[in-house]
């Protein structure tokens, strides 16, 4: 039989075909994936090409009602990774405000609204800070005049009124910050923000200590007397001045 070039080429193609089949069989026997994809049909059709050892299943789910839905996307983060205890308590996924119905269940749309609320509350917090500072200065001035003129009943009354205004504005200003919704992303806080928060701890302590010292100022003596204990009054005075100065510094660093 005469061997022609066409027959040689045919024979070579047949050998290559059987070699390919043999290689595929050996590869598929040695291939053990780390996990089995949900779409077994696709896996059986392509056992060695599209499924490497570190399988990430992005195939179409056979049980999917839509029939063309890929693996579900990761749930978006709606709260920052660094969230304070108070923020989690009030604004967390199961926080108090959501439980009471004050805030809606956590969704991207709700968080967008909460971020707008946060901006408004922090703006009011800043404005309230200036009002609280003005009332603190007024309280310090009337307090100083009361020490200078201890028997002036009008000054004492004015000082008491300024104390009430200061406590009210200071408390509301603080709550506007404490109760504001958390940001979407909280970056590492430093610079003026860190200084502002550090000073806040100091003036909060001052706002607690100063009224306590003030309650010890009145001199109990003759009935109807408006006299004061000067020594104790000075401690109260110094505490008030220091608290006002620290609060003013905290406002300056965050504003300018």
C-alpha cells in the first residue's frame, strides 16, 4: 500500500486526538477541587479548565427564580467600623432608637437621612456651644459681682438665673453631639478634633465640680443674711473661671 502524505497527516491527527483524550483522563483523575460548585452541570462539562483548586463559585444558581442571578453581593456597610458605645446603643442595628421607632430599620436610604440629621445636629451643637459660652461668661461675671457685693440680693438672683441658663444650654449642646447619628466612615481622629474631645472631658468635670463648690458658699448665720463664706467662694470662683476658659478653648480649636 502506498503511503501518501494525506494518510500520514491523517494518522498524526488520530494520534494527537487519542493523546489528548488520554491526557484529559489522567488530569481529571488527579484533580480534586477544594470545594464543589453548585452548578454541577457546568463542572462536569469543564472539569479542568474553569475550576482551579481555589474555586470561587460565580456560576448561575440553578434554583434561582430569576435564572440569571449571580451569587449575592456582599451586604454594604452602613455603620462605621469604629463606633462608640453610645452610638451603638442608640443608633446600632438593634439600637434603642430603632427599637422605640424613633429611627427606622437600617437601610441605605435611612442612613442617608441619618447623615443629614447628623450634619444638622452638629451644626446646632456648634451654635449651642457659643450660646453656652456666652452664658458661662455671664455667670462668671455675676458670680464675681456677688462676691464683691455679698449683700446685694439682685446680683445673687441674677447669678442664680445665669446658672440655670448655663446648665440648660450646656446640657442641650452636649446632648446634640452625644445623640447624633454616627458617620458612615470614621477616620482616625487627630488634630483639632482630638484636642476638642480631650478638653470636653475637662470642662465636663468642671461643670460637675463648680456647682458642688457653689452649694458650699452660702454662709449660714443670722436669719435672712446674704453673707457668704469667702474662702469657699474663691474655690468656687476659680473652678468657674477655669471651666469657662477650657470650654472657650475647646470652641476655638474646633471653629478656627
